[in-house]
C-alpha cells in the first residue's frame, strides 16, 4: 500500500496494478483452460458466506 501512496498519482498506480493482475490472470486461464473457470451456481447458502442485513 505504501508503494501506491508514494506515487504521484496513487489512483493511476493502483489501477495499473489491477490491470496487470487481470492480464496475468488471463494468461493463466489460457494456460490452464481445462480448469472450471466459470462461476458456481450452488443453490445452498452457507451462513458464513452471506452478509448480514442492514
């Protein structure tokens, strides 16, 4: 975090970091394309996974 805040424009630095991470993820997904990369549509909810109502 300190690396980002030391940049002149920390918002741009954070955005660049995440865009690079997404590019890297895309390469990994291409390399391991046989893995189930889709979202799970599990109907059962675990109470620990649900945010409390506000």
